[in-house]
C-alpha cells in the first residue's frame, strides 16, 4: 500500500510558486510549504491521510501546496509515525507535539488545521484532545473525506457504495483500522465520531458522493451540529475519496478554493 501511494504521488504536479523545505517540529520530521507570495498570516497544520499505515508529506505535497498557494499561507505537514510499526496513540502523540510546539512559538492565534481521510480523523481527535487540555483552539478546521469511525464501514454503507468507490474496498479499510488500533476501534480518540465534540472550531467538511467514507463525513457533520459546533458540509456529486488530490479533475480547483476560503 505504501509503495502504491508513493508511486501515485509521483504523477502529481508540483505547485508553482511554493517552496518546499524539509524540517522538523518538536522532533517530528515533516515539510514546510511556503508560497513565495504570502498574503495571509495564518499557519496551516495539515495532517495527511493514508489509513494511518501509509502516506507522507511527499505524497501530499501537491495537494497541500495547492491549498497553501490558494490561501497565501505557509503550511507544515508532519511525517507522523505510521502503523503497524507504531500503532495508536503514536500518530496522535506526534500531532499533539507538533501542534503544541507551533502554539508555543507564538503561532497559536494564527493556527488553522486540516486533514484528509485518516488525517481528517486525526485532526478531529487532536482538536478534542487539545480542548480537553485547555490548550489554544485553532481558528478553523477543514476535513476532506474524514475517517472518523474505525469500527466500520457498516453493512448498509457497503451495500450502496462499494460498487462506486474506486479508491478503497471495505476489507482494506478494516485491515488498516486493525493495524492502527487493534481492539481499541471504538475508543473516542481512535473513532472521534464517538467523542464529545462540543467546543471544536468552525469546521468545513468535504466528501464525495461515490466514496465509502463519505457517509462518515455526513454523520460527523450531524454530530458536530448536535454539539453546537458551526459546521458546513459539502457533498460533491460523483466524486471519489479525497478527489481534491487528483490534479486532472475540474472539481479540484473550486474545492480547494472553498477550503482556502474557509481556512483564511
């Protein structure tokens, strides 16, 4: 799976006008993506997807670079530890360390957070974790096809969407979940849809109508609203999982523009 995602990433075009620099924050390696023309003082912490078992700053460089350029703001993508070598809570520990260090450096008032797929679930868990600790809250949260319930996908979702999901199969989702969290799949920090979500920052969720995990994004939006969180849900018709990463899709640019507008 890691090799496949790495190969696919090689086809993604680089984003013009964005400088890439390897670095580390709080001892967690990653990449800074900085537009040559910065028009926004916000700082984006982006948590990449890959089922907690794959993905890296390099695999998401094109997507996050396009988002950073659209925002006119710098972004950091941490290379958090992956399962099965580093199961839960390693990814959350790394995300927390990076978030706290960026806040300590004085970026707290400018921080915004985003993530896709597993990174979207991780971003949600991070927001709950930092809220419970009384830490600074980021101004905005954006989630792309967030994976927020690792106990699924449920049979009803599989029945109606397995045939239309061109990215993942149900058995792959379940295998990644077990690799990351073992028998703790219903833990609120693993499946944040089960957590108390009150007090989270204003959130934009984008999902595709053709993906298995799109249902989770819809349910998460309902849970956030029930907890009093300001949330916007966008369901992109016939779109696949994290379609915003596919450079040839005409829907990519307006979707990224919507994300940037929310985060800026």
